[in-house]
């Protein structure tokens, strides 16, 4: 039987501080991540999960901050459920360095012996977690979309998806300690912030004498020319046909796609006019697409065109003919001249 909940009773009665060390493994840790001087939402999600698990087994939540000038964020972590925040500060830790971060975390784990250690499945977490697990000789469940506890053995159960989400597996690490998992961002709720929640902030000693930095960080503000999004993978597609009149009219379609962050496409008629390329044609003889939003401008929408967009989640059609086939299958049908409607939409988006 677990009597960890008595720690809280004794602490309230005697004022004694939390005792995180001991021969056994206990407490749940979250490795916090920051960006631009703020906590990542993924870290807050991990804090919420840690709090729920800790309440089930009657133990404490620790958050670990590694970097430089981290103390202001410690109070935020306490407000989101941490009883103690350990801060490891050093100028060499201001940017992520795998060897340095693993060295610091491995030392803290050896000293405090957490029972469960959670990280976010962010680019940093995906790089750091397996390195740390290997250093500690611990097991790791990656990309978890759900966490549970087997209360009979205090086992962390992590569920993750494979085959594009078609199959789900639940794993546990019954032997190794700490039990480690990375949490897929967006799969867990952010807990309610409690400004009245109390906790302790503790700075820990950092010794990086024998640790070599291996990463060289470049200016992340440098402009990078990204490759164009293929039409088949675009979430937003703005398409047009002969109804745009001429190249100047079709230019409005391009502007609308840019304003929406979408990709330009068109009917076979737009290809015949020379406004789009062969790889931008939607419909039979072209591409079959499934965007979240499909905007059809000046397209009548015959059966051959409709075949290409029938799996689109939301269709907006702009056409002066209310009886045009595309208007009958659209979620929103705008009766009007696209040459007049599109500028109004762009102006509205600008506001």
C-alpha cells in the first residue's frame, strides 16, 4: 500500500520541506522547454499529465528548467502544478547542447531518483530523451498520445500510434527506472493555471568542466526558401476556370490564395488559357485532392471537375450562375461575379 500521501499531511503539520531523495524511486519529473522566454504549450501539457499521475499515486511533481535566466519561468511551472522546480543555469546551457543537457539531467536523476520522467516529443525532446535513456539505462516510450498507471505495480503505461494512426500500442517498462516517456504535443490538455498553488524553487550546481559542446547554432531568423507545397498535400486550394476572363482576372485568384496561405489550381479551361500548369489541374484527367478548404472561382463544376474535389472537407463556390453544378455541391455558394467578390474577400482578410 502506498502511504506517500502522508508526506503532504506531515509537511502541512510540521512545515518540513519536501524530501525528494531516498533509496527508492519516487516523484514525477517534467523536463520543461522554452521558446522566446516563454514555456512551450507542450510543456504545459506534460505538466497537466504529471499532475494527474502524481495525484493518483500520492507523490510530488518536479519540473526541471535548464538554460540561462530561467527563474521567472519557475513560478509559472509552480502555477501549473509543480511542487518543486529545479533550475540548472549556465551560460553554456542557453542553447540546447545534447551532451551538456544529458550530463546535467543524468546527474540530477542519479541524485534525486525520480520514479517517472516526462519530456515533450518536440524536436529537442525527441533528440534528448533517447540519449538520456541510454545514459541512465532506462526504458523509453516515445510519442505517447495517452498515459495511464497500473496501480497494482506503479507502472507507467504509454499509448502511441503506428501505421499513420491506424493501430495503437500500449507499452510499459516494468524493470528500468526511471520510467521515461515523451508526449506528443497537442494530444493532452493544458491544465488550469492556479496562481495560488505553492511550491519551491531550487537552483542546482552545474559542472560542465569535462563536457564539450558539439552543436553550432546559426541565426534562426535567416530567410529560407521552402519548396512549394504539392497540390495533393495542400490544406487550402483556390481554384479558377475560364470564368475569370483573362490573366488579370486570374491574378486575383493568385492573390486570394496568398492571403489564405493556400495553393493555386484550376480547371482544364484554365490550363487551356495558359494560366496554370498541367500539375495544377483538378478533376478527371488531373489531380484528385482532399483539402480542408476548396475555393472555386468562376468554375461551373461539371462532373469531371467534381470528381477531383468530392472528398474536400469544405467547398466555397463563387459563380454568377446560381444553377451552376458547383453551386449545388458547395457548402457555401456565393452568387456573384468572382472579379468583384474576390477583392472584397481579400480586403476582409486584410482587416
